[in-house]
C-alpha cells in the first residue's frame, strides 16, 4: 500500500510539474500575432518596377557587315534581380554575294546587380536567320535556318541620375555557338551597348 501511495504522489507531482512547465513554455500572444502577419506588399509604382530598354551592336568580318538592334522589357525586383522578354533584329550585308540578309527572333534574359555598376547577365535567344549560298553556276540562293544561343557574361552600367536606367556595356559568351551553324554572330564572344530607361 505504501508503494502504491508513493507512486500516486510521484505521478501527481510529475503531472503537475509537466502542466506548470507547459504553461511557462507557451508562446506569448504577441509572438503569435507577429508570426502570422503577411509580408508587406510591394509599394513601388509600376514605373519603378518596369523599364524598357534596348541594345545595339556592330561588327565587320572580311566577307560580311552586321548591324544589330534589340528591345526588351524588364521587371525589377525590390533588390538586385531583373528579368524579362526581348526581341532582336540583325541586318547582314554579305559582300561576297551582294545580298542583304536578316535574322530576328525573341529572347528572355535575367540580370543580377553584383556591385553598384557591375552586373551579371544571362540570356536565351532564338533567331530565324537567312544566309546566302551559291548553287549551280552563278545563281545565289537565300536559305533559312534557326539558331539557339545561350549567353552568360558581365556588364557595366552608368546610371542617369538616381534612376535605375542608364547606358551599359556587355561582354557575353555564347555557350551554344558553332562555327558550322549559320549563326549571324562572328564568334562565341560578343559585345553590346545597351540603353535602359
């Protein structure tokens, strides 16, 4: 009987201790209310979130001259990340065959600001490109091909005042470049001058 009484007393003490300990370890109401607060909404204006820009390029090969122009729309996150779609057009003058050729197509890009004026850039591009070939005799024929490009590289931006936009210079490497393909680009390394507003 003494053992049973002792066990009952010990059990009661353990239960009361557990209940009192649980009471002291409960989360305070203030903590609960702050944990369930949804994150603050982005209060920026659309003009601060979205910008329009473009880029240009120019290069000369022994047999061809190229002019490039592109447009893009960028969405800027509150911190350092931007992304969006774009479209590029490349005019090529083939001096060997005396032909004017066109390449054009969409792209998607992402930009991460690394330092105040230095950013990392990645881009996927899909171009429909025209190229000239000589067939039987002196006849010159224009053919069509589709070229995928995947770029990564760095850029330098000089901003206008306090705004996000400005003038930029990019140096990019095309990981899908092939000399055998009919790419309008002269090498896997390209440069662009960009304008962001």
